[in-house]
């Protein structure tokens, strides 16, 4: 998801039962409501969130504590998220080129590697065309294709 969309999520946008995140039209880049799938391996992190807060609360609110991401009535400032990401990135010794938004790119690439179909990746990434989705994969691939290695025949 885009950082702006994450900052503007409300508690009511998360459905544990359906395993979805609703991106409301008023916060979406394309002004269209969409739903993103929460993969099973990510559910444990969503269960750690305080989803018992009122539905109109922002999922990640602005609080006085430096890195509190609890729900509340005031939307979190994206600069606070950026500072937290910088601190986390430094602790993990990741290169400065890896920005918070880069995680979306990494997720797209991983879905390709996992064999998820292009239409599903396009929908999850909320891209307007498959051409946009293909750009991410084409420019980031750094390993040999197992499909080509295993299926390409001599000619």
C-alpha cells in the first residue's frame, strides 16, 4: 500500500474475518475503493493491532509518545512514519536507498517470484494497467528464471 493510504486507514477498514484491508475511495490515489488481501503469514501482525478501538479511529494515530502507533482520532503524521522507518532501516543496516515505499515494490516482486498471477498482483498493487505492474518486475529481477531454466528447449 502507499504510505498515504496506510496513514489514513481507519480501524473499520480492517476485516480479520475476510482477511482484507479496505482502501476507501477518499484515500485512494485513483479515487476508487478497493480491497487488499492480508496474506496468512501477515495475519499474526494484524491480530496484534488494537482493532477493538472505535471504527472511526485512525488505525495509526498521532500520539505524544515517539513511536506509538495505537488507534486514535488524529491521523498519524507521515513524517513520524518516515522517521520510524529511518530508525528501523538503520537498525537493520539496510541501504538508505530502501525507502518505506520501496517495500511495496519488494512485495510486488515477491508475488511474481511466488507465482501469483499478473492480474492478482495488479489488483493488490492497485495499478491502473498490467504495463505498470510489469515495470516493477522487469527492472528488479536479479536472478535467473527457474521457468526458463526448466522449460526452455534446444532449437
